[in-house]
């Protein structure tokens, strides 16, 4: 079976502005939830790895990190639950990519703009 990158799970970048407030209690809760999701160095490494890719990534993530498959899977689950990444089933694998809308939201919440 050839290793072709999946592209279905990678969303097209949206040009629509996010008009939700970046200050206030709800925004603070949202930032705290996202910060908790990236509060582990391995999850930061995963995000940085996925940001550098233009296609979905299936097995390469485990090869990039000095962690067991099960540990990487748990980190991916946390990032996916926070909405920072997207994962789609591609046969026996799950392919992952960045969720650009949530990443932009995180940047706005941190920057306060």
C-alpha cells in the first residue's frame, strides 16, 4: 500500500474574520482551555510539526517525537478535543492537520487583538 498523503481533513484557510470578543470572562475561559491543551512540550512539538506541513499527516508524528505511539495518541486526542487539530479516518489510520481557525483564535486571544 503506497503512502499517499491525505488532504481531505485539511481545511482551506478561511478569510472570514472571527468577530467573537477577545476580552471578558468567556474569552478568558477559552484562552485558558486552549493554553491547557498546549501546556505540554510534546503537544507544542506536534503543533509546530503540523504547522510546517501542507497536507494531513498520518504516521509521521510518532517518528518525529521520542515518545511511544500510545503517548502520542493521547496528546493528539487532547489537541483534537481543544479544536487545535483536525483528525480524519483514512483507512486504518487517522490523519491529522492544523485547524487554522482555532489557531488564529488562539493567537488573537493571546495577543488581545
